[in-house]
C-alpha cells in the first residue's frame, strides 16, 4: 500500500485514495459512533485527523494503548474533510501499535510545557511543537547556506576540527591529548607535547578562517560550515561550548565587497526560510515572539546602512542616553550600544566598520591611520551583532609586526605568513554563528534551544 508524509500531504502532493500512514498520537477522542485520533509524523506543523469506527476490530483490541506519544501505523482512505479549517481526513480501516507510551510516565501528555522543563528532557523535546519547528527551520536554513554559496561560485571547504592554531588568540580552547593527565611527560617543568599523539599541542578549533584563507588564495572563493569550540566558562543564554560557524573567504575582495556579500547572504537566508517554512514562522510569530515575521521581513527588504566605529561612538555620545557600559572611543561596543543604533537611531540593519586595532584580531588589515583596522560588524534590530568580519592583512611585513605586537608565536604562524610571500592578494571574509542566526529567525531567547544537543559548562550528555 502506498505511503505519504504529512509534509507531502499539506503541500498538496498526495492524491485522494487508499494509503498506509504512520506517526505518533497527539490526542485520542471517542464518542458513541466515531472516534478521532490526531496524528503527527514530525515533518510539518500540521497533523492529520484520523476518523475511525469504534467497532473496527483492531481499534477495540488496542483501545487502551492509544495514548499520547504512542506510535501507530494506520491503513485507510484519504478523503476530503467536512470539518472547517482542515482539508483532509483519514478514514481508518485498520491500525496497529508500533510502540507504546505509558500515560502515567510519558512526560509530554499535556500542552504548554515550559522551555526550562523541556531542556530537562532533551531526548524528547523535539516531539514538542516548538522544538519540532525549530529543528525543521534549522535543517532548511542549513540547506540555504550551501545553496547561497554554491550559486555564488564558492567551493565548500571542510576545515579541520583538530588544530594547533588559535585563530582568535584568546587561548580559550579545548585540548586534544592522549597523554596521561595525572602524570604527563615534562621538560624543564613544562608538558612535553612532542610525546603526544600529534607530536605537538593540539586543540579543538575555534574557527576555520585561517584554513579558509589557504584555500581562498588557491580557489578564489571558499566557505566553511562546521562545528567550532570555545572553552569559555560562561553560563549565559548566548554562549555554547560547541556551536556551528559559517565562514566564507574571498580572494581579490576588499571590505566593501565583503559587506555586499554579507548583506546578500543574510537576506537570502531569511527569504529562503520564509518561503519554505511558512507554518513554522507563523507559529513563532504567534507563540514565541509577536511580530517576528514582520521584523525579519523588514531586514530582508532593507538597505543596510554603513557607518564607521568613530561615527557610531559619536552617535552614542550625543544620544544623551545612560548606558550600563559608558561609551568612549576605544571600547568594544556592547549589546546595549548595538541595539540603540539599530532599534532606536537607524531603525534598521547597519554595518559598523573600521574598529580600533587594539580590540580586534591580529589578522585584520591595518588602516592608513595606524589606529584602526578594516573590520566590519553587521548589526540588526532585536539582537545587535549578527556577523563579524574583516579585510585580512595581506602585507607580509605589516602582519609580522601585528603578530609580534599581540605576543603571538611567529613560529606557530609561519605558514600563515608564507601565504603573504607567494602571490599575496587582497582578501576578506566573515563569520556567522549559525545558532545566533537561528535565534534571530525563531525568536528563541536561549541559544541552547536552537541546537540539537547543547554543550555548555557542566553539561555534555548524549
């Protein structure tokens, strides 16, 4: 017998007729002459109403087991529905229980569970409406990433997860080692990593950018999309120990080209999700954050304004607004500053460029003033920074001096410097935290709610 999914059904790709259909029970109602089962298969927000005669033998035999959460296979006929608000009914002739769900023990018996409670049952939370919607959007958005860059002629690069390079220079990295932690070999009181598995100190990557630059200087345009790690002991709603980053890198590209690409990219992602996840986005708009649909549409339709960091500081100083973090030239802008610029002053998305060199990474191109670098941050209403990027320093001598000034080890970055010796070119790139984008699209306020299995200090289950 033919089968279908609810996604196919609700996109009008299934003809009326006889089918076998499988899913999980959302509710079970019965009356004297007819019984109703609401079934979902997780492929879409909408379920399917199954109508069944209480006298059907298989229904009577498993009646007590038709509880919320139980999985079933049902044979019958797909027919037009006479009920208002739904297009189809499924008229069942036979059904079978695939897996029971105890009414006394199954924790998702009722609606309206808090997000805090659902975080305690990570293995079951995808079955809730909210998290089912979140992870369908995550899947669609991931496909949008690849679609955008492939259409733009970028090559997909799988950068290494295990690395010896600290791209950000912050030192907050997870060590990868097979040495005896209780008694490691030492030389002059320091751990001798030459005896370790890789023959040197290795860690989980914080970014694929540096490897991206290798391939951009060979293939012109590449992008990475993979997991990154930060050993930062931070228990906030915006931090994870493991998260996914999207990092394009383009040769023969300056900062303006980079901002053009970033703007096109974000607009593409938004429109891609809006087009393919309309039910999910309507759900978020109704139940998670009122007005989110209009908010993301507005950004997709906006022209992103561009200002320098110095101009941004002047605007903040002249606002007469009291900020928790006082404003002065040289500070790193905080979320409250970014939100004021996007939500109150410009009332739309902006780029802030040319940040002080002392608050940015070593690889960013130094401006002629000697005080600022060719960095850019994309700020959007509601959350502030969404993307960070820069034009990279392509001049060998200047980069060498910057590495020295930031007290990094030149011998660890010899290969990175060598890229500037052999056919160096202007190049630029940016990074978008995938989970941050998902928070922006869904209205979810905790980053742990937009990744399947969150990793954070004190927690690494499953």
